[in-house]
């Protein structure tokens, strides 16, 4: 049987492994001598990198991202970058920081207003100029934003999170050093780890899956489950390495094969409530898997969902059984590990109804293995309380 054709894109270069952060300063300075360093709320945590870059003779200016990026924050960052006449943008932090840095790098050269390039709430136009070189350094393992071609930006007045998307937004360099994730708080590890696992499961059962994303996801799904279970038991450098790899694989896979109903719902729910993205994904995942298995029409995708069920079951020492049983085990384990349900995240009945309607317009839903109408999406969210 002939393999179907596909296209594949990722970051220009990926450095993966412990100790890779030591190469950062020289590699960043090679892209330009005026560097915007985007970091989290606490500048001191990025001071080691600021000093290292400055040590190359480059001019470095920091920009803090204290929360998930919204349009106002990105506009402030753009003004900062343009005043600096930045030649390169580097982001050191979690998914929110990387998304903010990626958006700033993309929009500094742009001539049109940001809204023109945003999906759903804007025109979704391609960028009219190439982005500045962008370097991503994740300090959490979950979003895979270091190898994706979009940035998620909140639009508070619309109560939505939408994407700024362009293939040229792929980072010029992604430095994934698992040591930067060591000793992350337990709740962050759980939520971001479940997001990482979701992002290798959804591309694997996607209608746009291809041979290359399949190879990544088949390897990463069982490894991610095993590593996250271990990290909930104790701090473990080997498990940190594994989940960092799974997060990277998920970012590559979703950028090329799409996602599904978990993210189709998580985007609107996050925009409506401000609840943490990883926690939403983790609590929705088991229930979306069950709903997809019930509704899927394509026999090949049904087999993939069953395969995912076997991987989940095996992770919890439950060989055999069906996907529903495996999903129940995952949901029970996640809750016992401290993952909140949707109600505990502050998500109301109205939020859920609005999210079910908004999910239909989500780009993630287009690759879901089954059509899930609003009433089924409502049942999924009810089960995720």
C-alpha cells in the first residue's frame, strides 16, 4: 500500500538534552546584537541568561510576562522591542512566555495592526513581513510551544483565546534542556505533563496524522504516561528528561497533524474563565477519548483509539480492557494526584454552554477523529467535574 503524501515543518534547529542551555548565549548573539529577553514574572530567574548574553557583548533588555499573553501585553512588548530596535527575541519560560516571545518576534516587523493577523476575532491574514529570529527555551514540559508555528493570545473583550499563526513563526532555534524543568512544582508538573500527553495522543488519532507524526507519537505516548506517573511519586531526572522529550514530540506533532476536541474545548474554556490550560486539558482528556470512541466512524481511527487505550491501561498495570476502562483509570489517577475538575477550576454552566458553541469554530476540532455535536461536548464537560 502506498503511503499518503504529507508536508512537515519544524524549528530550524533543535538542541535537546541536559547541558544544552550552556550553548545558549553565543547562539543567541549570533542572530543579532540587540536582544529582547522575554521571561516570566520574576526577572531574577532569567538573570543567569541575561548575564551570559551580555557577556558576549550584546545589548540585552528584559520583558516580563506575568500571565498568559493578551493583546495589551503583546502591544507593550512590541513597543519595548521596537524601542530597543531588537534584532532577535529569546523567550525563557513556560508556554505563556514562549507564546508571548513568539508573537512579539512575529509582529515587530509587521505593518498591519495585530488584530488583522488574529484568527476568529480578526482576519487571520498571513504576516506581511518575516518575523525577527526567535529562540525558545522552555522551563516547563507541556505545551511544546518551542516548535509550533502559532502563538495563543487572549482577547479579553471577546472572552476568547485565539491564534496568531504563520509558518514563519517557527523558531529559528529551540533549546530544550530538561534541567531547566527540574523541581518544578507538583501541580505544574501534573497539569503540564497531562497537556504534553494530550498533545501526542490527539495528533495520533487526528484525521491529519501522517507517517512522521505517527512515529513520534507511538514512541512518546507510553513514555509520557510512565514518566508522569513516576514524577507524581518522586522527583526524578530521568523522568524529567522523558517528559521534556514527550512535550517536544507533541509540539512537533500538533504543528503538523493538528489536535482535537480536548484543545477545541480547552481554548474557549480558557478564554472564558482564565483557568489554566494544562489543567483543563488533563481533566477533559479521558472523557473526550471515550466520546470519540463512541462516535468514530473510520475503522482505522477506531483502531488507533483502542491502541491509545491499551497504552493507558498498560501504564496503570491493567493489560486488557477497553478504552473506557483505561480512560476511567486515567481520570481516577489524575484526580488522586491533585488535578482539579472543571467546577473546581471555576468553570460555570454558562461557560460550558458558550464553550460548546465556540468549539465548532476552533481549528483544533477540524482534525478530531469524530464529529461531536454540542450536546456531546456538554456531556464531556459534565463528566469532567
